[in-house]
């Protein structure tokens, strides 16, 4: 498939916005130890690019937890724990929705079993990107059934060979945010109970680093 690579920075943001607005996927960097991620304005774009079921749930990509926290059935402590897991620990988080509200349309692709799946931005410029789009969705930056790659050239090679050629993929090189000596991988996924109890739904890279600490 066609993959265009650009360096992360202020000038890249305009190209990222244009690409997303045209209904094309973008692979964005994360700081270590997180993987690259694919972002798009529709979950169908992400799932099609990654060659998996088009109705598979994806996480909502958010810049600030405060923009969505009013929809969740979490007490004050639960809200604090959810935000800490998202922002400080950089996990993927499932939050229970309130029973007495209608879940907004932009969160529906991330809703399953009365929980919304969230992943937050971890680079400053991308927070504004999320705020400028009505909705963005995110998944790990790899083709289904293949491991996420640690560095930009490897991500590029995987998508060029195995990604869906119907799309023009923009890959944003952020290797300078990443520690070449550190292992990278998919995030730990946790569910937050209404009172802030954490339960692990998927093993991930954060647990590896916690185990070493």
C-alpha cells in the first residue's frame, strides 16, 4: 500500500489534519514504551486498514478526560483513578457509562457491554488535534495478527506489505520520542469500577515495566 512518512512537529499537524479530514488513516507516535497507533475519523477506516472485522470495537482517542467524564458512572475517586490510568500510566481504559443518559454518537463505536473504551493522547500537540475533530478513534499501529513494531521504518514496512491498499496511509515518524533500549508493546487494558477498583482485561507493556520496578 501507499505509505507517506513525515517527521513529527508543528508543520506535520497541518498534514495530519488534512489527511484525517479526507477520510484517510494516520499512524501517530507515542513516547516509550507505547506502540505507534493508527488514528482515523471512523472505526471502519481503522478496521479496514488493519484487515479485520469492520464492526470491531475501537477506542475513542481523547485529548482530555474532562471532555468525556460526565458520561461515566464513576464516583469522584473512580474519576481520579480513570484519569490516572489514562494519562499518567498511559493505559487503555474501559469506563462504565451512566444508566440514565444517552451515550453520544461519537462514543458509540467504543461502547461495549455498557463500557466505553478510551485511549488518551500523550504528546502535547496531539491534544489540540483531538479537540479540533468531533471524533477520532485509535488502535495499535499494526496489521491484525502481526506484532506492533517498535520503530518507524518497521511500521512502514509492515503496512506497505500487508496493509489495505485502498488507503493512503500517513505515517508520522516520532522515533526521537522513543528509547531504543527499551521494550515496546501494546498497552495494558483495564476496567474501572464505579468506585475506582481496577481490573486488568488485557496484559500489556505497562505490567512488564511495573514488574521490573
